[in-house]
């Protein structure tokens, strides 16, 4: 029974799933073009007596213009760890979790996070890739 428990623990995987969501799509649409750039040049040259020129403007630029756009999305990261192998090599699931947290925190670093980031980079260099598998979508 003890040997079966050891084999089960050896193949047991610790999994974590992290999701990060951003701002969705936001559009700013205007109905009056500014007087600068090509919009202003064309809008001043069109008279009410030249329907062909007006159709050309509508065909080229449409009836509205976009003033600004904010795009967003999501990122999903999945990590699996062979806990027994990692522990025997001195790597704990807590250390891996902390490293993933540092990676997910982006550029908002404090002094503690910078120290953890250095530790994580060293672990990646020294680590055996078969112990930790990380996938980002």
C-alpha cells in the first residue's frame, strides 16, 4: 500500500489557472472632421453644387470618422507541476506560484517583487523543463 501511495504522489500534478481580463472595445466616433489633415482639405473644397465631389468624399472617408479606439482582451495561463519531482529538486509549489504571480504582475514592480523576479529567472535557468509546464493563450 505504501508503494502505491508513493507512485500516485509521484505522478500527481499540481495545476493552476490564471486569467486576466482587460477593458473591452471602446470606440469614439465623431460626425465633424477637424480642419487639419486630409479631412479638412477635402471638406472645404466641396460645394453644394458638385454632387460628384461629395460622393467621392463619402466613398473615400464615409459619413463618420473614428477619434480614438481602446482595445482589450484576455490572457489565460495554465501551469502544471509534477509536485514530487519538483520537491525532490528543492522547488516548492509555493515558489512556483509566487513566480507566476510576479510574471502576471507586469511592470508594477516593488522592491520585493523585483527580488522575487530575479529568483524566478534563476529557477527557470536551473530548472528541469519536465517538472514545470507552462502554457499561455
